C-alpha cells in the first residue's frame, strides 16, 4: 500500500471517530421537556397572549374587551411563579395550584380540571390554553372561548 492510500485511510478513520464522539455528546446533553422545566424552576409569569376567539356565544365581542381581559389577567398574575418537581408534580407561588403530568412526551399537564399543552422556546415556558372562557364586563351568562398562550420566563 502506498503512502497516499495509508494517509487517506488514517484520515477517514480519524474523521469518523470524531464524528461519532460528537454525536454522542449531543445525545447525552439532550434533556427531556420535564428535565428542562425542573432545572429552570421556578418559572415567572410574563404574559397572556390570546391567539384566536373560538366562540362568542352570539356576543358582539370588541377588541377592546379582549385587550382589557389580557391586561387584567397580566396584572392579576404579575409575580406568579410555577415550580416543577422531578416526580412530575409541581406547585405555584402560594401552593394553591398543584398538578401532575398527563403525558410528558406530549407535554400535557392537568391543573385542577384544565389541560394545558406545555412547550419551551427561547427560554420561555409556554402553557397552551385551549378553549378557555372569560365573561366580558358585567355581562351575565356569556362565555367567550379562546385559544391562547400563557408565557413564563
């Protein structure tokens, strides 16, 4: 075997051995959603985002009412925190809310009777709310359903 072939073979062996080690490091450093949530606890409430209105129950909903609802919610939950435990449970600032994972792989948790889809993006924890209701102003018996995100940092 000549020197060129020998150098080429050694280079290939070296290249593939480095690539293999690099991919193992990435796999070992990858954390599950629950591990990231536990490691970054507590999470502090940042804001509510209403993504879409699902149902207005025939009520003529105005954008200003949605804005007021978001503003009031943001004021109410200012300073609110959530902490997650290794055993799949968690609690809030005051211990008033507790939860358990429904499906860690899908990122679903249940707080009381409500189900939230949890994700994490850019160091933000996102609780996806599906079809939650609010009653506008002093209106009786009007239920507005919306989809949105509750953002924690």
